[in-house]
């Protein structure tokens, strides 16, 4: 969907294009038009460029949320979000969060059609990172809270199988910077489902989505290569994506036919002190080691 109630998305895209030069692989771009927002659900959205004065209310069934947003007086693009959550008109919780550029409070069916969860989405700022989510689920006599993030590259809430329950579709951040700069990375999918008070990785339960995503990755890689844009980082993600659906060997062949042997990004590994701890002779060797280490093969 397009975040079109204001120009926050346009502003962020311009910033990415200016700072990064090549936005097609960026997590913000590959997950949706704006990270953190998915299929349409009841929501309140605010942004620093056009703040909404006063309070806004969102209500569905027994749940009601009141949101007040105020721009920061000293720091550009920073917002203060104050929210209260009610159940049957009884105040259950209140909190304040800071966000940059935009924020959202939404009701989402994360556990099925019979109930809605309150999701508070905030952004840490910067051209690359990160989305944070607070999920509040009603459990008999109180709201239970699950915190997600900071989530690099953001995520998108989508009902992937039409069962009325939304999943959080994100990326595997382990692939970021490993074989290319952030903007040159195209990580595999990571899909999560809310189960009671925790997120469960259910990525491989959605092979149709994963396959379609892999085809998008392949198309993007081929187009980038035609434009003489380095693709090693994206190829790493493509091989990982295909491995998730049991098609590692065919993807590996694609990688061998298209990688750039002159690029040495990812061939040397360092510890936190900046000391060299491992070196690889070429990209395929480094990639295989990494995929084994991360459990893809």
C-alpha cells in the first residue's frame, strides 16, 4: 500500500536515494512502500512533517486507543507519542514513545479473526534502520505486551494464506553488510507469527510466498547486472531464499554464473577488535561457509 496521507514516505525515499544512491535492494524498499505498515487495518498514522494536533481515537469492539502526538521542540523529525489503551472503557495502560519521521497505532488480527491486537510502530531514524513494534494482546483480564525490534529493514504485516491472521514479513538481517554494503544487500525473507507472548519463526511454512519472492530477487539481480551494478550481496540473499524452499542447487548455479570474482567484500572476517580471524579464497567459498553457519544448508 502507499502511505499517502502525507509526504513522509516521499521524504524518506529521497533521503535514501541521496545518501545511498541505489535503493532497489534497501530493506525499506523491498518490503513495501514504507516499512512497518502492511495490509489496510484500522489505524492512526502521524508524521513529523505534518503533525496532527490534539488527540486521535481508534476504537474496535471493546478496545479503544487514544493517541496524542507532539513534535520535539529541538530535534527535527522527532515526535513524542503518548497513548492510552482502554478495554470496555477502563484504562488498562498508558505510555510514551519517541519516534522519528512517522509513527502508527493500529489494530491487527495477529492471532485470528476473533480478536485484534494493538500494535504501536515507531522508527528509530536514519536512512537504514530500524522499526520497533509493541504488541498488546488482551488475555482475559489484562493486556500482555510483546516487544519486537529494533528490526533492521522493518517489516510488513500481511495475511499470507488468507486465514484471517496476519504474519510479520521481514528479512534476515544477518545478510546485511556481509557480502555488500547495506544498499547492495537483498536478504532472504523471515516470517514470524505471534503465538501467545512470543514470536515464532514460521518462514518455511509459506513456500508459495518464498518462491514468488525469490523470482523477484532473480529479476532484480539480472536487471542490476545489466546496469553494471555489483550483485554479489543480492546473490547471497537469493541463494539463501532458494535454500528455504529446497532449491539450493539451482540457485547456487545461478550464483556461479553471475557473481563478480573481483569483489572482495566478505572474503575477510574480523572480530570485534578489528582483527582478522578468517579469510576465504573467493566469494563462493565464503558464501557456502556463511550459509552453513546460519543454518540455510
